[in-house]
């Protein structure tokens, strides 16, 4: 697989910047190295609806899923290093469906960033993140001729997958919020199977696409009331050759801790990508805002921290 010039340029800039920043972050021999702080949680949820001779109608079903969120941060006098992982997977079974299980949630997100403390509230940041899914994804519909429910595969593991590399500047007006502007940003799209190429903005038969542009990221992470944490990450990318078009990805999480082992979690994701072909609610295909939300009540195990 050949990388285009934009990949090479960004790769050199990324390595040069991070190498320079790490070189400046050497710890004095008189000071012990700062430890990593680890936070996260592993959760599982299950729901069931059972109906027998129910006059009001309805459908028996059960669903289950799991999530894993992990974050490691090392904060020194000169820099902040952060690693994070967000994983989720869920299935539902409906008695009257032609298919045993349908997927309700599926995400595999990995990321890392390094920020050098240039000023009290201004940091120089190099960041990368990777997004894909674990399993095949399907659209479901009822065949007009037979009345039978059918499925059409629309995605898979690494189809699509996105790798983003950004170099820029971060402003933190308060401890729990930030905005990062990256004038050098590379967005790479991968599809493992060429049957999905055109659906995700690639040319027919291609498995890889890269775009050089700019990126804006706005983040918020705060315990808004006791045991209730709101986290929001709003991300926008525009290719330099198409500055009138923006790819938008907005992740929102509201996490409510009931007790040590019980948790309520609401997540939503909004995506707009002008290159992705979406089947709209009216059956037509084209550009559209994608929106997903999930409300989970279940057991959770909170990972420890190291100060």
C-alpha cells in the first residue's frame, strides 16, 4: 500500500514534533518521575421483555451488552501524556424477527496525545486516534414481494476504519474544558473489502484514502453534580482542497453512579460525513446526519487509580 505525499509530510512533522517535545520533557535526576493515573470502568447490562397473550400487543425480547472505558494520564511540570480506549458491543433478540440477533452497539476506539505546556493555558499538541468496529453491520427491511425480513451488510471490522493524526495548539480556559486547533491534520480511511469503497467515500475498488486538512476539537469532562459526570467531545475536520465541507463527529456521555457496582449510562453519537452514503428514513440514499443513542443500566466495575 503506497502512502501519498500528504501522509509522508504529516508523518515527518508528527515524528519531529513529538520527538522535540519528549526531549524537552526530561525529568531532573533530583526529581522522581511522575506516575501514571489510571481510571476506567468495565460494565455489563441486560434487559428482558416477556409477553404472553398480551392484549395490548408487543414483542418479547432480550438484549445484553458490555462497555470498557480506560484512560491513563501522566501529568508532569512540562507535559501531559494521555492514552485512552473506548470499547462497546451490544445485541438484541426479538422473538418475531427472522434473525436471531441484531447488533445495537459496536465501537472500537483507541487514542493517544502528547501536549507540551508552552504557556499556563496553552499547549502544543500531537495526537492520534483510531476508530472502527468489532463485527459486521446490517440494514434490515421487509421485502415488498415476500413480506419476509431481509438483511443487507453495510459494514464490517476495518470497513470502515479511520486513523487521524493531528499536530496543533490546545487552549484550556478551565481545567475541565479545552479546544484544540490542528492546522496539520491527516484523516485516513480504510475499507477491508472493496464492496464498501464507494459507500464510505473511496473510489470504486480502492481500500485506502487519505485527506490532508485542518481539525478542530472541543472537549468537556466534568462532574456536574455529585456522582454525575458529563463528557463531550466535538470534532470537525475539513480537507484543504474542500474547505466548504466538514466532517463532524460529536460524542456525548452522561455517566451516573448509583452505588459502587450499579451504574446508569447515556451515550449519544452524531456524525455528518459528506462522503458517506446513508439510507435515509424515507428510503432514499445520500448525505444525512447520523445519530445514535443508548441508555444502559447495569453492573459496573471501576478500575483503580494510581496517583
